[in-house]
């Protein structure tokens, strides 16, 4: 892939940057986690410092192809300006009069953010012609395209895939860094190589589990997805999250792991509550004694300690998915213990990668610093698909 440096002198050129600014907002429209905005800053700043006329585009949330006030990127423009330490103009549309006029008026070193790309149905259209027509309109705004939103490179969308077929293009610094780190996980990783998987659903991670059974030395499983594993072992799981249609698949994974010598580490205890609430009655119970009227919402203290112990000698760790409902204090300890363990081995020289999404949000919400880990990915789904070995459209299109 070409990098920004390969594009030559960008002074005076209009550069369209696809960033990932899909940040969580509270009910008042305030950003609750600006990690993705901060991750986008280095590339935007470098382009502006090089004298480019920078046009940033991104999406937020899941609007249905039409403007929705709650999904406006205006709060992101404000935060981006604060982080850059310089003004960021904001267009009221994506390819309409506001975007066209403001893009034309940009001067060297100035930055413009377009309104939410997904306010236009062409951005995510399944129809190639509709998507291509929107990409054509985006292309009229700029001379060069820089792909810097790793969190969307697994999507064949207009601003990710089609636009790169219409303009000279390169990967931004964030995408380049993500690819470099994730490649280290797939090509001769330092061993022992441990993978920690959590989050709600096994079905979201079937492909990556299958692929990791050929590369990882041990796989630690927590979060809501663990109850499908426990069911596959013959345990009752009460009211816990369960994907009954995946039990046989998981049973097959456990058998394959045994055959290949891959260690699967499952909890021995869980925090079980009467309902999904911070105020619910909860207790620590063994995994073979989960009450029928309770649901598991975190791995238990013995399991957290055992997980930390199985990470202590690891030289490479990939972590995707929290160990429990970390947003609620009674169920945050498993995720916190795991993050501490990764912090400790990072300081000892291990490569630790936090795989975006809820994992990245969790470590920040729980008070950990970015530098506590080797790398915090901005793309949960993209990082999983990369490790699964899939071709990611937004990366493939950048290959020349």
C-alpha cells in the first residue's frame, strides 16, 4: 500500500480523508469516549501541516440514509478542533451545496469535516451503481484520497472502497499502523501467543476462533459468549446469554483444540445476578452450579486470577471483548483484572493488542492509559476479520 509520503507534495491539493469518528454520544449529544477522534488527529494534522486542504469524512451511528439530528457529526467537529488546536469548518451536508462551497473555499492547511456520510443512502447501498454515484460526487470535492478509518476497512462502502477507485490514494498513518501490528499477530507471533475473547455472542467470532485454533497457543474465553462454551461442556447456565444454535459448533471447537494442543481456558466461577442491573442481587457461584433464576454477568474472582496467571508468560496477546458487563461496577472486576494483567506483561516487553470496540471502551472507562498496552485498535470488527484471514475491501482496494 502507498503511504501519504508516497503521494508527494500535497500543498494546495484537496485531500479527502476517510476517518473513523464513530464515537458514542450521551443523550445530550456529548461525546463519552473520544478515542477514535484522538486516533484520527495525527494524520489530519500531518496533512494540514504539509499544506494540504483537508476534507475529513466519516459516519456516526446507524442513520437510515437520511439526516437525523442525533447522528450529526457537529459535536465531533468541535472536539476535533480542540485536539488539533486549530479551527475545523463543518459542512451541513455530505456532497451538497454546503460541502461543495466549503471545500472550494478551503485554503492551504485548513480542515473541513463533512456531515455524516450515512445521511446519504449511497454510502452503504448494496447496489454498485448507487454507491458508485455517491463516490463520484465525493470525488469531485478532492484531488487525492487518504484512507485512515481502520474501523471501516472491512466494509465495501462508497467512502471506503469506491472512492479509492476514483482518486489517487494512499493509506493514512492510522491504517498503516493497524495493519503493521495485526500482521505481527498473524505472521510468526512471539510465543506463547494468547488470545482473550469476550463480548456477547459466539456467533460474532466463529470465523476468528476457527482460524486462531491454527495459530494461538491458548484461548481464554469470557463475557456473554462463554455460556455457550459452558453449555457445550454440559453445564446449565440459568438465564445467562446463550446461543443454543451454536452449542454443537462450540463443542467441535473444543474437540479441535484438544487435537491440536491449543489450550482453551474457561471460567470456573461467575458472578450471577437475578437480572441485568447494577442493583440486582448477585453472588459468585461455580460454573457448574449457576442457579436457574440467575444470569452470569462477569467471570468470578478465581477465574480472573487464573486468566491473569495464564497471561503472565505470554509474549503476544490479542484481546477482543470484555469479560462481563463492565459498564456496571458489580460486574467490572473481571475485565479490570484482565486489563491489569495485560498492562503488567506490556511493561515486561510483550506485545499486547486490544482489539477495538467494547474492549477499547472498557480499558478507557476503567481508567487505563493508552500506553498501558502495546496497541489499542480502533476497529473491533475489522481487527477480527483481519485475524480471521479475510480480505478486507478497504485494504484490498489500496493495493497498487
